[in-house]
């Protein structure tokens, strides 16, 4: 074909457009499916967010704290998936026993909700309490009185402990604080953490000696007055003694952010004003006691 016979396109004439393709709905559905599956896999086997719903782990954790829980430190079990859809089975895959002092999330026997507590003893240990004094393997856990802590009073921390004493004080800045006495406990492995124990309650402060059976752990809340843990009977919404290690869902690592309880879904401004300052990034790994 010579130049004279080639078709010409006049100036200003739009070029032909390819026909528009319809939306690939099946492709969109598959993309969403794989995205959801990836998120669930990460939540179930690597790490997931967790919300503190109660005051049982004060003073270290406050109601309203959001934190990251790693799923792999102790291996995986039937509670590892974010939704406990697997049948209850014994044991763990690539299992490792928690170290006393670890803060863990766990699913109480017969339930589907998650609790957060601190591991105090592991298989073979003996545990007892006498008037609030924790005794492990026949030795009293070291207790050190620390300066009072002041926690800002808000909707999530109303500072109501059910005893006659009012722990609310007004600070120099004019704000209301919850002032609480702190006792620092140090386990035999050197791990140390702060606890609250305001009054003597024989139901939780006196625990007969018990030997932790194989495949179980003994857990307690740091707020000894308000924790439904291994000391508390299952009928009273406690854990009813040692907890099977396959019921442990992961280890608490650090706080991501914290809310004071004033968030209103229909008020976007409250999404920002409800943030508590200074809590993001706080590590939840227990400290090691320094040599004296």
C-alpha cells in the first residue's frame, strides 16, 4: 500500500475509544475475601488488638486501654483464632509454658470471652495466700511499699472501690485524682510489678495451699480487690483455680492508645478529646528487679 492509499484522519476527529468494561464483581468479592482472610490470619496467629474492659489489672492497666497481644509466644491452641470456632482440645502446637510475671489473655473454661491476668505460678509450683501475702513454693513473695500513685478520675476510672475510704483527691492542678497505695511484688525469677490491695477480704486474701497441676497455670489480677481470677470460684465468675494452658490466647505486649470513656459515636470531636495522654507505647512486659 502506497502513501496515497493510506487512510487519513482529519484534524479534530476523535480517535475511536475501546469499549468500556463492566465492573468485575466476582474479582472484587475475591479481593475482599482474601483481605478478610489475611486479617483473620494475622489476628489469630501473629497479633491482635485487645481492649481492657475492667479495673482488674490496675495500676498498670486501666479500663479503656487498647493494647497489642502477640499470639505466637506460647504456640497455638483452640483459643488462638480471634473467633473461638474450633472445638476445645487439650495441648498446644509448638507450645511453650508462660514465664511467671507474663501478662496474658485467656478464655475461662466453659466461656468464650477473654480475660487478662498475670501468670503467677506454673506446673509443679505451690501457691497459697495468708492475709494477702502471696507464698510460692513455701517462700513469701517479696512485698515493698511504694509511693502512692495518682490516676486521673474519669468515666472509665471513677475511683469507686466499695470501701469506706474515699481515695479521690484534688491535685495541685485542680483536677480530681484517684490516689492509691501501691505494693510492689517481686517473684523468685526477679520479675517485679505493682499491685493494689486496699482491704482484707478472706474470700480472696486467704487461699489454701495448692500445687499447680501439669499443663496449668495460676493467674491473678494486679488489683487484688477487684479481680475474678484463680482465687475466685467459677460460680462467682472467677476462674475456679488453675487454668489449662491451652486456654491462654497470647501475651500482652504494649499499649497502643487509651480512652477515658467519654467517646460518643455521633460526636467526632469526642473521638479525640477522649484520648488519655502519655499511655501509648507503654510496655506490658514485667520489669526485672535491680540488684541491691
